[in-house]
């Protein structure tokens, strides 16, 4: 799918980065933490599409859902690092990508409030 929205491009980059890391998690987490992270990431992608398609008055609803999912993903990334499922370098990269998307999302939310 072709999508010119920058936050979509950044998020798909994060998605593929995280997906590769999630494949290396221990079996004990495959149907727990890994599934939760994947579901959250899928929700973000869906809500980016919804926010892009709805009228401006309804955008903020979807953007708030994305914001909540990003908060969960930050927590899950920290948990993964603390449990040593990901390396310090992977944690740093994943966190920086998530933070950049969060800043972009904040800008999008502010622009919706101004309208």
C-alpha cells in the first residue's frame, strides 16, 4: 500500500524492526508479551489509517488511541530490556524510534486542536 504520511512510514520502519526482534524472544513469551506487542502494533497501524480517513472532528479520537498504544509499547520495550530479551543497543534504537513517532503524533494532535 502506498501511503505518503510520514508517521506511517516511520511506524512501518519501527514495525519491521520490532518484528525481527520479537522473533528472537523466548518461547515462554510467544503467546504472552510478544502477542501483546504485535497486537498493539497492529492497532497503531489500523488507527493511523482511520485517523487519515475520518473528518478532522473525529481524528483526535484515533490519535488518542495511538498515543495510548505507544505508551504500552514503551512499557513493553522497557520490560523486554529488563528481562534481557533485547540488547541495550536494541532497546536504545527501539526507544528512539518510538519517541520520534510520539513527537510526530503530538504534532498531529496539536494541529487537530488548532482547527
